[in-house]
C-alpha cells in the first residue's frame, strides 16, 4: 500500500514500477555500474564502465 502525495490539495499519481523487486535486485547484482565488473568475463573494468578488453560494450553508453 502506498501513501498518497498531494500538491496544492491535488493528488499526485505515482507511475507504476517498471521492474519487479526481483528484477531490480538482479540488475544491482549484474550491472557494471554497481559491480565494477564486466558482465561478460567478470574482469574488473578500468576507467570506463562502457567497454571491456574482452569486447563487451554497454550499448546504451557507446551510441553516438
């Protein structure tokens, strides 16, 4: 159950969660932003979290 929020006596509706709690935990345990490791080979990422020596690239970070 969520608590309602108001602004100038008008309700503010909260968006639905995009991910389940299990999916959020999986993301925290896997994503290099949180782990500092390559999700492909497990090697510690040096400098940039967007690329690894094994060839893995974070598609969101490397788009022009």
